[in-house]
């Protein structure tokens, strides 16, 4: 099968993105959004199943029996939970997922009670929210979840009033996304992490399915529901998956190399380095087909990949992302980045496995391990390793390898 750059249905992808952003889905309260995603999978003709935990796995068959690959995204977002009903009729909250109260002050929220028929709106405010009442204390107030509260848009002035509405400790407080796509193509919204990734992955699979050619390698779309609290792809990943690519937001900030207009390939995150061969193969695919791709390293970041590997997944793993400014805050990306991510995913889905022969078995002999092609092992001699004649005559000089070299001999395979 030849590898071609497929057209992405951008208007459809925008529609899906806005739909997903408008559905509240903090970690632990994702059932509704998975119904929406399931409807989109049915629409594009991707068969899927749902695990008992609510993880969704779509699957496309490939020509080769045996090993498959997986694209991983997540629908859950950061959010909050009611920690206490306050005597003043407001709500003390704690975060769901890792994010700062600094970026939640002033955020509109939906309070999700146990009854689907009863939701309430509100606003996260500092405990000292009025300059007319507190003067300069407003500017010097500390930052933290213990220093904010939810003002509920109901006639309440006591904890009992809140109880009478059906609001309880443990209710989820979802931060409203307020998505906007500007005329210049920027997307501003809470929770682009990872709903833009879901939209990109769905659009990529849609393009591949509409292209009509059977894939060389079977592919799964794994949609997880607890990435923001660290569970990620620790469940739902099939044992026959040889390669896994997680799609998530890439950090656009001073000191980073990600951009809001391109796809980012993470070399390392908080969990550690990603697979050398798979990551560079994705970079070579992007370069060959004219897709803006940037390398980056993330110090305070982990994704679905980390959870899968920590759970014992025996798979090559990589992370790609669309560049997002102000991650886990008032986020912004550009449609160009989401499109670039979808295009690269569609290319990758058409390829062979990186090392199809080696990965066919769970283990093999050292001499066949593929690392020697790009990182030769230098056997230390018995004599002085610093000897000048040894250094000058070293047979292990690197040959200036540019990009990823196809071990299977195909053009893009």
C-alpha cells in the first residue's frame, strides 16, 4: 500500500471539536461524552466496543495478521469536586486533575448533582472577590483552592439551602469551556486538552476509512476516560499492540519549542524518553509530506503513554501533540495545528510497523535487535581506550544518518 497524504474533512472536524468542548467531562464523569464519541464512530463506520470502565476501543483490520498499532486520546478533562457546603451558601472545592486555582478564578461552572435533571450554574471566585469591600486585600490574597469558592446562581445563603437543591459533597463541578474559533483560525477554549486530540484522531480515521484501501497493519483507536488523574491507557490496550502513539496537547511557552501552528513530537516528558525509532519515524513522515513538525521536551507533563508503560504494556510508544498556549488554563491553539496532527496520524496509519519482523515476537536474539542500525554498540578493547591510534582508527564512526531509515525497505513503510 502506498502512503499518501489524505485530505482531512476540516469542517467536520471543527463540528466535532465544538460539540465535544460543549459537553462537560471532568475525570470521573465522562459517560455522556462517550455517548457523543460513540455516535461519531458509528457515523464514520469505525467498529468499536466499550470496556466495563467506559474506555472505548475502535478497530480497523489490516492485511497482516498478528500485531496491531494504537492511537490513544482521552475525553476526560480537569475539573473540580465539592469538598464542603459552606455556611454562607457557597461551595468549597478541590481540583480533579492537576491545575492551579489561579486559572480557575472567574471561571463559569456547571454543578453536576447525582440527578441528571438537576444541574446548576455558578462562578469560581476568590473568597475576597470585591475590591469595594476588601480594598487592597483583593490584590494580596493568596492563591490556592482553599482561597476560592463557588458562588451558586440560586437563592441560597446556607449549607441547608444547598442541600435542599440536591447539592452534596462529592458532586462534580465542571468548568465551562466557552469555545471560540476566530476568523484567523485560532481556537480558544478550556479543555482543548484533549478534545482537540479526539477531534484530530476521529478526522484521521475518517480520512483513512473514506480512502477505501485496507491498511497494512490493523489499527485501534483507544479513547480513555481518566488520563487527567493518572490512569490513562493503563487499561483497554490490547496485548497485540506493537506501537502506541498518544495524541495530546503540546506545551507552547517560553523555553519550549512547540508552536500553535504545527504538530509536536515529544522526545521526553516527566515519565522519560519516548521510543527512539518510532518518534523519529513520525518526524520523517512529517518532513517528507510537508507537515510542520517540532521536537520538544516536557518537564511537568505526562500522558496516556506513561500509564500504559507503567502498567506493563510491551509496546513502542510515542507522543505527538497540537501546540497549546496556556495549557490547563485558558487554552489556545490554531486549526493549523489540529489539521497537521490529523494529517500525520492519517499518514502513520497507512504505514507498516517500524520493525515488523523484530516486533512479531515478544523476544529475540541480541544480534537481531534493531538498535545497531542507528546507535552502534562499541565494544571496549582490552587495551587503553584513550590511545590515539585507537581513536583515529575507530570503525564505529556515525555515518550522518538523516531522519529515520526504513528497515523494511519501503518508501514510507
